[in-house]
C-alpha cells in the first residue's frame, strides 16, 4: 500500500503480509470506526525506506493482535489493546479508556531517521551517518526446575558488533524487572565500544513454565540511528528435559553505500547456548533470499548428525542489492524436547543521498516540510487521543 490516509467505516482486519512501500518521510494513517484485528502470524513489512514511526492506526474501539504478529506502527485505540501472544511490535500501544494487555510481547519504540539539511552551495553531497549494530544473548540458570519452581538467574551479554560506539544502552526483560549491570564498560565512559561485552543479570522466582524476552537498544553517538536486538529463553517446570536455546548474530560487510546503493553481503552465525541439541534448524532473512531455510548437511555440523550442538557454530552468508537505506531481520529457529527456540537479528545499511548541484540555493524548505508534515500529523493524532481521554474522565 502506498502512503496516505485509509478509512474504514467498520473494522480493519489484516491477514498474511501487508507491505507498506514508500520513502523515509512518507506517512500512513489507518482509521477504523470500530476495531483493528490481525490474524496469527501477520507480518507488516516496510519497504523503500518507510519507517514505523510514520505509521499510525487510529481505532474507534479495541485492537487485537493475533499470535506471533510482526506489527509496525503506533496503535491509538479508544478502548483496549490485546496481544494474543508472542507478537513483536515496532511502534507504540496507546489505549485511552481500557488496558493494554501484553502476552510475551516485545515492543520496540521506533525513532525516525532525520538528516540535517545541507546547503547546496557548501556541500555537494550529503554526509551519511554510520548505523550501529547491537547484539544480546540470554541464558537462564537453571533451565529446568522441579514442581513448585524456584529461583532462576538470567545472564545477558550485550555486544557491539558494528564499527561505531553506542550510548544510552537500555535493556528490558518483559518478565524480570530488576535487570542490573554487572561489568564490561572497560573505560567507564558509558559508551558501548566495539568489541566490548556488557554483562547484566536478573533473578526471579519462576513457578510455572515460562518464556520471557529481553530487548536491548543502543543509540549511535551522533544520535541518528537506533539499534535493537531481542533474545528469548524458556524455563521448564516439572519436566526433566531442558528447553532449547538458539542464538543468531548478523553483520553486513559494509554499513554505508554510495548514492544508488550496491551489493551487500550479510554474514550470519547461529549457535546453541543451551544444552539440548537442536533439530530442524532453519534460517531466513526477510530481505535477502539466498539462505537455505531448513539447514541440512552444514559444514559446521562436526559430527554430521544434522543437530546444532552447543559446541558448534553454523555460519551462513547472503548477498543482495539495496538502493535505499534498509533494515532487515534474520530469524533462526530450532527444536528440541517438544519445544521451539527462536531468535532474531537485525542490521541497517545506509545508502548515501545523491549529490546536490551547486545552485546556491539550499533545500531547507523541502527538508523542513518533510519533517513538519509527519510531525504535525502525529501531533494532531495525539491531541485527538488526549481529548478523547479527557472526555471520559
């Protein structure tokens, strides 16, 4: 769907894959008189540079996300918002008079990439910032507990896999609230440097089988790009078999391309941080089609049993051509003891804006318009939301 305002006299229902195609400054507004629903495994995909911070869903009653929905945009519901389980939301969930009910939900707050205007007379080419790359692993101890449960300690390792430092690093676990920093900032400058490992820990009492998700965020030191990563882990109560864990790390061979884009090669490393060997391992990327899907006969399979063991690293590459600044997400999945482990890794590659002719006139007016239009729309929608909320008090 192209940018614009879409109105429904009743409800809006989304199934399968919905692709929103446009530029980084384009805006989508979806308005439903009644409800918003998504089917299970719905995927909202942004292409052409579209950004989740410019997608808005105005709902007259309530919104419900089907299980494992990959949702983009800000939902502003007059009543309530409910996730049926396991959804990943790149956006915001705002309910006026009802509640927001999360169920193993990951919510990543988006921020728009806005580049400063550069006078044509002094800068013939735009300066493109370098996107950061962050990675997190999560391991619970123990993985299994007897009936009645007990104390579980989660250890998190956050690394900078990119080429620039990050600041404002935040880490949130959706079911363990006392995550604390342990070590890793070697020069005490509160910046996650390349090749540093920041260790965190959180402990809680677990009384029933539970899967929780940690989300980590870092901001480039020029405050232009955000980087995100998530990791999930399951602790089993009352069963002797350990649950599976899987981890995927992803890195592009280049972070900034010249105007017009070019070829990018992504490297992936898939590991098993748990104890149960993983079968039926699969790896896919939402914007690179050169991966094998289900993995059989990998050269990293040391004993050739098609199981990803804890001492193995399975490596992959995928090449694609991009023409605009692109963020893509890789997904690794494995199975053991009747349970499924899944992990995601995302990376951004920036494409430089074309050079500008030396006319003596700067593009300030166009740039200002590109910033004010989406900002103004968001302000109007938020004003509507606040007004509706006040009217119910």
